[in-house]
C-alpha cells in the first residue's frame, strides 16, 4: 500500500471516529505528510463551532514542533472556503505553507462547492481529487443528502422476529431482540441528527427514546409526528435533556401551551388530509441542520414513510424467533396498495450483515437512493 493510500485510509478512519461529534458539520479527517512521507499531523473535525480537521492537523504538527512547509495534506472532503462558525480551512493550509492537498471529494455545500479547490490553486497549492471518495461519501451520506436533496438521510430502524413480526397482536414488543441488539440500536441513535417517532408509539409504550446503552457526547433531538397534538405533557420523552420537536396538523392552543411548558417546540405542517405532511417535515428538519434521521416508529408511520418514498435505508434487527400472528414492519408500505405482481415489490440492496449476540443486524438500502 502506497504512502498516499495509507494516509487517506488513516484520514478516513479519523473521520469515522469523529462521527458522533461533528453534526451538523460533515465527518472529516486530515493527515499531513512531510516531504519524505512521514506523518507530521493528524486531525478530525471537532464539535460544532470547533476547529475543522485541517486546522486540528496543523495544530497537531505545531504541538510536536514540526514544520508543515512543503507538506501534503490528505483530507476526506474539500477544505472549506467560507467564513461560517470557523474561518476558511483552505486559507489556513495556504498560510501554513502546505504544498499539496489530496481530497476525497468536493464539498456539496453551495457555499464551498469547488471554491476551496480554486482558492488553494490560486495560492499555488497542487490539488488532487478522488482518493477515498467512496468511503468518504458513505460516511457523510446525511450531509450530502441535506445539501443536495434538502432532506436528511432517513434510516428506518426495526426489531423483528425472523418471520417479520415487530409486536404481538396486542402491541407487546419488549423485548423481541437481545440486549446486544438494543445496545447497537442505541449506538445508531447516537450518530443521528435526530430521532423520529409517532404519537402512537408515545401513547402505547411511553418510551424515552434517548441514548442510554451507548456512549454519546449529546442526546439527539426527538421528533414526534402527532397530527392531533395528543402527546401527554407527562410523557417520558420529556425526561432527557434534549430538544423535542412536535409536528402537528390541527392547531390546539391548550395542548400546544402544555407541551411548550415542557420545553417542546410545536410546528403545524398539515397535508390536504388533515395529517402531518411528512415530506414537509423532512424539509423542515433539513433546515434545522439534521443530516441523518433515525426513525423508530410503529407499523402505521413506517408504512406511511415507505409509501411516500421517504425512507432511504432500513436498519433491521432480526431475532431467531417465529411469532406467527402479530404486527408487521410496515402497514401498507406500497403506494399502489396491495401488490398483484412480485416485480411491484419495493427493491432493496443489502449493504451489511452482522451478528449481535443471538440476533442479526441487516442494513438494507432502497435501491438507487444513494445516487444523488
């Protein structure tokens, strides 16, 4: 493996380790090599408002007393070129005397989108684009989705038996899968920009829907789809310290006041059928800088999201059990209603399989959803 390949692989690994910290910014890693190919600095993007990966790598080299003049920076995304919460990284690299920048991808943010590369070249810095592109983009699918599609990347989490049942006929669902699978599910919650559920789940299960079984630097906001504002102010979703965003269809001043007294933010986004406009919710969440949306809901809301084409991938935990009668993953998930041909089924692509204790975790992506 070449020095260049090694350096970019390390930069991607730095970005991967930062995946819980950077939101809403992209997950970015940077490695600096001196002219002999030795590593002189490493860095990853910090929590929002903190330094980006390039600045962290420059500071790392400085702390070691190493010069970066003539160095090559391997970075997993185009260095930013605008003044946002921090200054432009392309200017920091140029001021430090870096000779070359190797970047995996152009930044999809329209405030950058090639301008960082242009400013680097204008400063006399060589620019190479492409190494590690697939891995770097996969790490930041949510950020790319928000910038390009103006909606978050939507991941629907389901725990089910081997025959696809998520609950008994009476709604009992705790616990179909093992502790190992539940802990893994909490880790996926932790990486999300927000967690979404429906009021039915709140009323039936009274869950907290926070991150408890995995390490996290923050609790992601909770989103509740609640057309008639039925969420009880005493619900356990208000116990964790985090934002709670409730989307409703029909105004109810008294219910809204009671929920806002618990710290919730209520927004009305009705569709023509007096239900919450789910597509509008996704656009609003993107405006709130949510990159990845983690859905844990019941079969009705799951079905609505799938039927409207709003789900990008499924995070499916399968327990080695057969339950027979019970509730399924989604109620009426197809826009055409009941299927009459097998080729009408919603096609998915398996992305990964992993055993977790006695259970199996499958990540399956809606075919073609990542091509934007």
